[in-house]
């Protein structure tokens, strides 16, 4: 399989996505999905803080990108620039 930016797949006529969820909005998105399923949403969902979201992005960055060179990170940032700008990722996700 070939990797492509997410935004290049965002063609509702070709692929009918039900949902695209970013971790930073996970609580709101899960609440919406549970309510649509007729389930009580408020009591089932954990509360996420900005600190937890930022920690998770930092951890993912460390785990996933730690073995890449700065040049490789820059190439990834350029290739996925539209995905990174479309979703609430830190601008330094691949450069830290």
C-alpha cells in the first residue's frame, strides 16, 4: 500500500466516511456517537484536559518519530502539511 495524505482521500463521493475524529476532540466526538446510538453519553466519558492532549501528542511524537532524522521529519511535514493544518496538531509535531 502507498501512503497518501489524508486530505487526498477526503472525497465524499468516492469514499463515504462516517466520521473523522481527532484525539483533541475525542470526548465531544464520542459523546455525539453515543447519543446517536441512543446511549447515555455524559456518564460514560472521561474528561480530557488540554494538558493530557498535549502530553499524548508529545508522547506520540517521541515514540513514532524518535528514530527519524530531521530531514525525514521535514519531508513528512511537507508531504502531510494539509493534514497537519486541517487537524489540531501542534505545528512542531514532527520537528521536536
